[in-house]
């Protein structure tokens, strides 16, 4: 625990305190502990700007606030996290409480807030949260909207195809030999007579027209979002897009995973763990091995996987590495896992230009900015 002395002497008499917040949709529950972990008080505050101001003032009334731990900084606690960052408060994201401890002591909002405060005190099960106040946060929410539109378009196409299979013959015969886009445009242009909607033929025509129009509308929505996403990624990570196998989709996901403050990740190993590509030791006795890491950000893991698959086809160095590992007896899946780990290291230094890179001869050098 590092407590900086106040050079002005204003707060020298105030004891250091640590706070924790259990976040919810409408009410946040806060707790304050002192440097020994003794609980000083708990309180509930509304999830509004006035509530955030009241929470911060209440915590500071107990002493000099050193840092505060918050559960869910990316969801219910996002607004509070941004408010505290504007007031230069050190914020840590607290993982969920230990399950064995929860079984012994039970659970309520006050206990969760106290546990978060003690986690902030000891810096245990804590991480530095994403700042969520820059262009990467804008990119993230645009990608969320695009991903949802892509899912809805895929579901619409599946419904359309299944409906055509079960449609009456006079409907199927008209559209049997059309390609996908011909089919969709043809259905969207239909003008069925809806005066007899109880007729299955009429009902199928109405439904298929609806599916066709919905597909085209979602396609236009995806194209509009791509027009916004592409220049953001190109401006934020031109160094990523220059690498083989990394396009707008992969680079965008890796930017979102790193956040607006990629310096919060202290090493390339931490970034690899965040992406779920760091192998975990699973040795016992005379057996020495590592197992697959199923944790981390699975979307980032998927992005790295897509980049590696592209490099397997396009990059001569990757092809040579695969041939070498195959000759050594490694399977293709094992080789891909190794490549994903190496790619995570490469991406980390591209996202953090100027970071000291430890080379195999143990001589650190700074990467080019």
C-alpha cells in the first residue's frame, strides 16, 4: 500500500480510507474501510449524477480516499467509473467475491460492498478498468450494433429458407431457381393481395415479402455501420492493418479488447491472458504439460484465430513455422495455439508503441513509435 503524503499539509490529519461499491441498475451500495480493513460505514446512492456526487462526498467524509473498488465497471458501474475518473479518483475493477467465502458468510449488498472495499485495500482480485471515454468506446458500441444486425440478418435468412421449404407449390415454383439476392429482391418487390389473409398462399406471400424486406434493411444498416467503423479503425490502428491477416474486423476487436487505455495491461503476457491464448500449466509429478486456456475475452481469442488462419494461407513465414512444428510431431491445433500466442505478443507491442521489448538475449529495446 503506497500512500502519498500531502505536501500542503491539508490532509495530514485525515486517515486514509478505501471504498468499495456493489453496483445495481437503480441503486449503488458503497462501503468504506480504514487501512486495517475495519468497516467504517455503508450507504446506498441513486445511479444519477447527483447520486454519484453524493457517494463521492460521503466516502471522502470518512478520510482521505486512496482508491475505490467497483464491481461491474463495464455495465452498471460504467457511469460511476466515468464520474470518479473525472475527479482523479483511482478506480479498480473488482472481480466477483470468492464463492467459498460467500458460502460461509452469506451474501447481501452491504457485504459485497465491504468485500470490494477490502479488495481495493489489499489490491486483491482487482484490475485497472477500461476508461470508456474515447474513440475505442465509440468503436465498441458501433460494433455491438453491427454484430446484432448481422445476427438478425442471418436469422432472417434462415427463417426465409425454412418458410420456402414449407410453402405451397404455387409459391415455391415461382422462386425455386433464383439465386439468393435475386430471391430476396424478388420477394421484397411482391405486392400480395392481403384481403384474404386466411388463405395459406396469401399468408406465405406476405411473410416472405416481410422477410425479404427485413433482410435488405438489415444489409443497408450493416453497410451504414461499416462506413462509420472502418475510418475509426484505420485512424486508431494503421499499424495493425499493415500486418498480414489483420483486417478491419480483427483490428477492431483487438482495439476494443485493449480499450482506450491499453497501458493498463502491464505486459504482453497479461494481454495474452486477457485474450485467452496464454497456456496454463497443468503439470503433476513427472508429467510436465500445459492445457488450453478457456478463459479471457473469447471474442479477442476468435479475432486472433481468424488472423492466424489467414496467415496459414498467405504468410510464408507462418507456413515455414507450421512445417517445422509438424516435423517435430506437433498437431495442427497445437501449432495454431502457439501462433495465436505469438500473434498476441505482436499485437501488444503494436498497440503499445515505445514499450520495452525483452529480446531473447535479455537486452531490452524500445519498439518503434
